[in-house]
C-alpha cells in the first residue's frame, strides 16, 4: 500500500492510530469479518438503520461484546419508540458489559415515538441515572443535508453537559476540519473529540452495499457527501493517509483535545485494518 504521509508526522499520529474506532453497520457477514481481521484494541461502533430499527444494532453489539470487543452502539433517538423500549435497551447493553453509547438524532422520519432529537434521549438517560459511563454526540464540520447550521451548533452546545465526547461527521476537507475544530474550542465546548474520516474503500463494493442498505438511506448519505463520492470516482481521488498528513498539526495539538480517530469503514474492515497497520509500520 502506498503511504504518502511523512514518517515524522506519522510518528506523532501513532497514538491515535493504535486504538481507533471502526464504525460498521449490521449485516450478515460483518461479525465474522470483524472477528477475523480486527484486533481487540480497536473499538467497534455499530450504526443504526432507519429502515431496520435498533434491533440489529443491539443484537450485533451483544455478539461483539461477547467476543471481547469494546463496542459502542448507536442509539438513534428517533428510532426509540418509548421509555419502555429505552429501558429494555439499557438493560440489554449494560447486561453484556457495554458502558459507552453514541447518541445521534437519526434520520427516521417520522420518529418512532416521543424522542425527536438526541437531546431528548440524553435527558431520558440522565433521568435513568446515567447508566453508561461514556456517551458520545455528533459534531458537523460541514452543513447537515437536512438541518440548518445554527440548529446543529446550538444542539452541540445544549448536549455538552450530557456527553463525554464529540464525534465529527465525515469530512474530507482538511481546511474545513481545522477551522471547525478551532471554532468548537473557541465556543467553549471542551469535550474530547474523535475525528471522523473514511478508511480506504473500494468504490464498486461501496455502491453495491449502498444499494443493499436501501435507496432512501443511500440518497440521504449521497446528499450530504457529494464531494466524497466525486473524489471516489477519480483515480487516487481520496486517500485517508493524505488527509491525516494534512491534519497532523491540529490532531496532535493539545489544545484541540483530539482523543482519537473514528474510521468509517463501510464494513470494509479488512482494508481498514491493513491500512492502519501500514501506517503504524511507516510511523515506526
């Protein structure tokens, strides 16, 4: 694999590469793929689908936790029907040792119940005694395709007292990411940050998986990441190591409070892990 980032900068990034988070979505083959290719020091986050609900997310989280992985399921607020379902979800996750969850609003329209925002679900978890020791929330370096910027900014501020850390949504522009990190800190949001970036992906396989995931969900993703798909369509158009190289400064600046990397694998975990190991080897 070709590695373009310099060894010196990579050595500074090595701590972030040693224990990243790999995001996957529930599919018939993903549990076996994770078990075969991903070592236990990598945290696995499990997304939730508006079309399939939270059931597959919780099921996969339980199975991966039983295999010894640190698992972070996505509890999309708009997929939770009521307090009874939330209580059942909490019982199942705490019962298998999960102590970290990621709480986005989600794209389900209309919502399944009374939770129409992440803040509402976070309030409910607080009322339950904060059953998880860590709770992550979303940050948007670029505009959300469905939500105005002023709303996402205010929501991030409102959620800061409930959250343990912030995860940036997928962004390919290092200039935008640098400016966003600086803006977040200047607003007084001091939450530790996981920077989201795509791992190396095969474009043909990605498009096949997008079709399987559902037309509506694929359209939502494409609407928010048109730049990413355009770069994927050109030879050498996107290389995650190049993005890391250009972000080495803010990623390693103590003032940025970057705690780790959140890798969007699109279920291509073998490629993501090979890429990570190649970077670590270059860093050494």
